[in-house]
C-alpha cells in the first residue's frame, strides 16, 4: 500500500508561492479551469463570471460552455449558458471538429 498524505515539493506552498498561482487566480489541479478562493471555498471563475452577468446563482442543471474551446478564456463573450445535455452535445461536436483539424494538419 502506498504512502497516504506524502508531502511533495509544492504541497506545502500556498497562494503566490504555489506554482499554479496566477495573480489572484488559481488554476485548478489539472490547470483546466481557473478557480477563485472565496470564504475558503474554491469557485470556478467562469461560473462566477456567468452568475454576475445573469444576476443570479446558477442552477444545478446549468453548465457553462467555453465557445472557443479554451477553458482558461473566461471573457463573457466566450461563455455560453447551457444545460448539461446540450453541453455534452457541444463538447462532442467541438471534440470531433478538433480531431478533424488535427488530421488535416497531420497531427493525431
């Protein structure tokens, strides 16, 4: 059985000392989404931006789609409010499109 809670070089670093720190924003564990810490809780930046834009909290069934496929681009013009079902369809189409473009350019 492996070691539980084994310290790593960055596990003790917080805030501006952590390698994923981007100013006042933090890129999540996989660097896929920006997260902001509010009252001790990390909130994904794109969700907060959309909530501020529409003037209410997002419902459980609502998701945010990044139109250009870049999940770090949280400009409001790149965010689309959608439901879980339609978000899956959009992500599938985006993935198929990216795959087609990569094949055209000889990358897989």
